[in-house]
C-alpha cells in the first residue's frame, strides 16, 4: 500500500505541534487549561481536527503569567502587609506601655503614699512595680527599631517594586509573543483540516486565482526578457 508523503508530513506536523504545546503548557503552568488539554489530545490522536480548525486560537489560548514573578509578587504583597501593620505598632506599643505604667504607678502610690515621685520618673525606673520591658527607655528603643524597620521596608518596596514592575512588563511581552507564535503554529497546522464550505472554497479559489495571476505575470515578464535577448542575438 502506497503511503501518501503529504499525509505523513502533516501527521508529523501535528505530532510536533502537540509536543510543542505540551512543553509550553508545562513551562507556563497552564496544564489545567481545557482548550490546551483537549487540543493536545486531539492532535496526538489525530481525531476531530476539523472541529479545532474552526476555532480561533487567539481567542481560546490562555494568558499565562510567569511563575517566578508570581512568587515575587506574593513576596512584595506580604512585605507590604507587614510594613503597613508595623506603621501602627509603635503607637499600639506606646499606649500599651502607658497603660501598664499607669496601673503600676497607681499601685506604687497606694503602697508608698508618703513618697513623692512623678509619673515619668516612675515610668523610667519602675520602683519594683513596673516590669523592665514596659519602662519608657525599653519602649522608646523598641519603637525606634520598629520605625527603622518601616523605613527600610518602604525603601526596599519602592526600589524593588519598581524593578519588579519593569521585569513583569518585559515578561508579559515575552509571553504575549510566545502566545502569538503558538496561535500561528496552530492555525498553520490545522488550516487544511477545516471542513469544505462555500466560504472556505471561495477563499481557496480566490487564493488559487491570485497565485495563477502572479504566475502568469511572471511568465509574461520572462517571455518579454527572452524576446529581448532573441532580438539582441546576432543573426548568422
């Protein structure tokens, strides 16, 4: 039985396209996309390709995002939340310290009514009624460290966030180009799988006529050139 070389070539093209799509779905993490999953199966089995040929790949292909940039985006989001929470931490810590100092000062004055001491002196020294971590010096030092961390995170997020946006924009361009190339490969591989209808027949006929016209013009040009050469050739 004679094997049709054109059919064999087309089968190889669809097989290679299925492999290409499988690699791309794995690279971009879109293995669960129903269009790609079922299209790969159809290309591998060589079944119902005329149905897929009617679909515009640019409309059905997913818009993947870079997994690396997704991880970076999550990191930026987490650091932003931490920074926003830390902004209010010094105020909350200071008021908690004021509450603890006030409670301790009340106990101190009750136990030592005759002693003369102001609130700031008590907050600084404790006099045995206030834990060391609630004293004004410890709280002020901790507040300073928190504010310093907020400043560092703000600078980091400003610089890194801008850099991330640029990288993300570049990566989106690359992904869009890959997506367009994939769509063209699908359209090219499935173009002749479309069902013959009046529209497709007219398109094919129009294409054939256009190619025939071009070929005719090329032949006319070649004939004119031959005639010119014949006229210039010296006669015996």
